[in-house]
C-alpha cells in the first residue's frame, strides 16, 4: 500500500532514487490508501483499503467514480456499481448461460424459476411458480397474503394450458372459471362453443350456459362424483 504525488523533486541522487521508488510503488499498488491521494490526476485509479473499493478520478479531477467493491475474504468482485444491467446475459461460474434478456426485456431462465414474492396491483402472491407437465398447467401456490376480490385466501391459482382455461381453488373448490367474466359477481359469461377435450375434476361441479356447441371429435368427460350442468 502506497501513495505518492508522482512528482519527482529536484534533489540529490539517493533521495531522487528513493522518490522514484516510492512513485513506482504507488503505481504498482494502484495508489492504495485509506483515503484519496493528496495529489490526484484526471482518470487516476486508486484503491480505498478502508472500504475495499476501487475508484477512478473523473475527467475534471474533482470527484471519484466508484468502479467496484472487492471481497478480500473470498478474493472476488462483490459489487459493480451501475445504473442498469449493461449485458443481456448472466452466467453461472462455470460459464453456462443462466439468464438471458432480449431487447424487449423478456427473460429466459435456464433452470427453475422460484419466486418468494409476486407483486400485483393492490395484491401479492407468495409461493413458487411452476409448470406441471403431467397436467399441462402452470400453477401458482398462494399463501394467506394472496387476495381474490379483495379477500385474503389460501389455495391454488392455475392456468390450464390444455383447455386454455383459468382455474381457481381456495379449499372450497370454487371451480374452473374457464376465462369468463363477471360484473360485481352477478353476471358470468362463458364461450358458446367447446373446441378441445375437457375432463371435469372428480368430485367437482361445472356449469355452462346454452346454447352450447361441442366441436366434432371433442369429448367432455364427467367422472364419477362430478356433475356438469347446462343451463
């Protein structure tokens, strides 16, 4: 650790040699010290040993720009200071792609994406978002912090990719909603045609409003213990 004004004074040779050596040590240690060097230059690098941060002087030589913070215990870079992510790729330590971002801000995750908190408009969902391959659905298990129609509830929110329907369960099985709409809980709308095979969940009830057309070759299965009512 060494700092120097990098100016070799006029003096006798032994003192000059010592002055040169001290200047070289300062350059070799990146002007390391517990504070800013007493004499600074534009674009000068210096290392803050008190806070383990690397700085560079700005072009006007009147301020320090923080480059990074070093983890001296684990010998790694702990933090890069930036106003934004300037690369579209985050890699694992072995070089394998972890997260990639495209120009529209869409993210692709190489492994499982686990969310501890999901924030929405006036509500939050706590749980893990997962895709269930056996049922072809994306599921969000929710805790008591989740809200439906303003009331906290616990259970499962699921979007079924096979039937393109939205299903909701809160312990009392309020059933498969299927993409309908409601007005203050008084009006419910459903499509007037069924274009894909559908199987009601055992021990649940489903309803549809007629007229209802079932496409050729499409089957609606009502298992034992379930009921499908067409009004």
